[in-house]
C-alpha cells in the first residue's frame, strides 16, 4: 500500500478518536 495513504488513514483515525473523546466529554 502507498505510504501516503497509510499516513492519511492513521491521521484520520486519530482525529476520529479525538472527536469521539470530545463528544464523550460534552455528553
């Protein structure tokens, strides 16, 4: 797989985790 794609997926996953954590704090 392309390294750039892997990096983008990793970043997107990290951002999703952060967003979920933020939503949990707001709930």
